[in-house]
């Protein structure tokens, strides 16, 4: 781990056990992005803290429209990390406590992988026998065996995003919590990478982006709180396929000690996840151009989603500022 690896968190709480644990990891550049509810005297050792007034002074165009009281304040932290020369940018939250040895595999190498063009698969089923699925997974596939993993093989592959799992209270949807709500400890297994055309939602809770995929860090701001990182992940995967990059999953390297949630409010916030997962992938795949850059394809993807009514016009304005701010 070197200072070229940046970790971004946003919080409205005092420094948590998780934040303090990450701040103690040698060589990790930790940036915490504040919001209007973050305690004014927020401070943690070995941490760059960006309160709201400091964010405005950074000179990013996105700050003109980026809403407050919103998880997407993280976008400022991503841009700051890029400006500081990050080669890897990692997402997490203030309730994910790193395990000993926390980290991510290399972004290229020989990895276990799925075959191509298998559609949605439930990657959680590779790491546990428990009936559990990730937030954002299509509801018509959540029955046991509804999205079973196909036969796997090992081969050389490039990864744009690594998703590390979380033990304890992992990232699942409100339906799982309202109906089952069982804790989960995932098995220790080798990483699994999804080939082109095979897809699974990923979140922002223990997630590493390679530099080539940095434009895809953009968190949409005019969608619901529980949808923002899921939409980001569904958009990102087809764009990565266009440039030979893939999504990989690792065993759990954090334990989530989840902040309090109202499950019914979570359910309401997740309704777009339930309604649009398949459609988002189809729309994005149809909008991309093979000769376009990652950034240009990101714009094409969201513009197509706007025409379908999945995102608002305001999202396009903010996305344009994000693309302008990219180094």
C-alpha cells in the first residue's frame, strides 16, 4: 500500500471505529468528505478532512450543483484524490471496520472467472450457501437457484473495479432485511471476476477503482440515496467491457457494524433498484460506442437513461461538470 492509494469516506458522525482503523493503515491516503451535518470540530489523525467550506475552495465546477445532505458529496473526495495523484481510489463507509490484512488484489492477473454473456448472476452464492443477494439484484432472480453461477475457469484478465464483501451485516436490500434479516459470514475463497456480458450489482462500501476506471466513480446525485451507487455500478460494467476491463469480487475484508436504518424507508429508497436493473443494463449497452473514451461513454450512457426517464435532466448538468473537472 502506498500513498498512491486513496480511500474516500463521507460522514455526518464523529470519527467512528472504522474511520480510526483506516486512518492507522500505513501508506493509505484517507480523505473524509464532510456535509452540513458533520460536527464542526471533526478531526482524525492521519486524515485529510474536507469540510463544506473547504470543498467550495477547491475550485471544482461540480460544487456549484452538488447537493448537500447527500451521499454523493463523495464526488468531491474522488476529484481531490485524482488531483493528488492517486492510482487507486477506494470507497468505503464509516461503519465498515477493516479486518487484519485488509486490501485488494492486483488489477490484472490469472483469476477465476465466469463465462461471457451469462446475464445477471448472484456472486454472493459463490461465497456462501446462505440464501442472500446483493442490493440492486433483480427481484425475479432472488429465488434459490434463480441466478446460479455458471461453470468457472481461470484465465488472465484485467479488472477495473474490485468489490470486497462485508461480513456481519452485508450490503443487501430492504426486502432481505424485512423478510430474513440474518447476519452472514462469507467463506474465505479466491477472488471471482465477471467476464463481459455477465453482471452483478456492486456498491460503494468496500470498493476499489483502477485509474482507467476513475471517470466511472461518479455518483449520481438526483436519484434516491439507496440507488445512487447501485446505478453507478450498473452503468459502469458495460462501459468497462468496451475497454477490456471487468468487475471482480473478493472475500469479505471488512465487518459492517451498520449505522441505524429504517428498513421501510430503505425499501422506498430502493424502489428504482427493483424496477430498472435489467432496463439500465440494456439501455447503457445500446448507447455505447466502441471508439469512445470511458468518459464519453459515461455521458452517452446517462443521456440514454435520461431519454428513458430513469435519470433527470439535472443529472446531465451535474455529470457535465464532473467530466469537466476530471484531470
